[in-house]
C-alpha cells in the first residue's frame, strides 16, 4: 500500500505516510526486542568466579579467527573500546589465556594471541554456544533459517544506509 497524494499550500503533491504493513511492523518490534536482549547480554556480564565475561569471550573469539591482533584491531573486532580491551587483556593474560608480545617489525606495536590454554577455553565456549543454538533452533527448518538470514541482511543494510559514518571509520 502506498501513501495518498495530497496537495500542499504551494500546490505541490505531498505523500502522506503509508499505513505500516502489520508483518513489517511486527518484525521491527521483534528486532528491537532482539537488539535489547543482545545489549543486556553484552552489558550484564554475569560471569561466575573463574568464568569469562561476555566481552572476554568476544575478544578471545576474535583472536581465534585472526590468530594474532593488535589491541586496536582486537577492540574493533570485538566491538569494544581500546581502553576496555587493555584492562580485559590484563585479566586474560594473568589467567594464562592470552599473551602479548612486541612486533618484530615495529617495537611500538603490541600483538596479542591465544595461549594453548586460551585455545582450549575458546573451543569449550564455542562448543557450548553451538550446542545452545542447535538446541533452541532444532525445530526451525533450513529454509526458514535461510529466509531469516536474508531478512536480517536486508535490515542490516537498512540500518547501515541511515547510519552516518563514524569519524575516522575509513581505516
């Protein structure tokens, strides 16, 4: 359904807002709830003593994908602030999960990588998350998952199309 055209005071035709399609409006509300749930997951690190926080898990997962990163690269990949990552790395290094070492090309650059213990922790965490996803989505067909992925990609493009670029985001 498209909006109705109505004349304005200057004689130009204006388009009145269209009535939202109910299914699109419900999708929008559902995505808002999903985004809020993810924010809660990211902000409420309910780590038990001896367990990793969500931010720490995101960081070691990024290291697992890239093998070695600078603190700045890790911060961008894990969607965290560099200062947060520096403190987080202090704890992970103390626990023997990551190690920091100076670059052989540029001594000013500090690289971070997982230790063997870090790889073991990452493997356990990823297996746990995968099992949870498999369990919760067991009744959803592959066709439905593919449709959901297409819709989520389109919504992501929509969000990106109306989001102004960050300063310095060209690196």
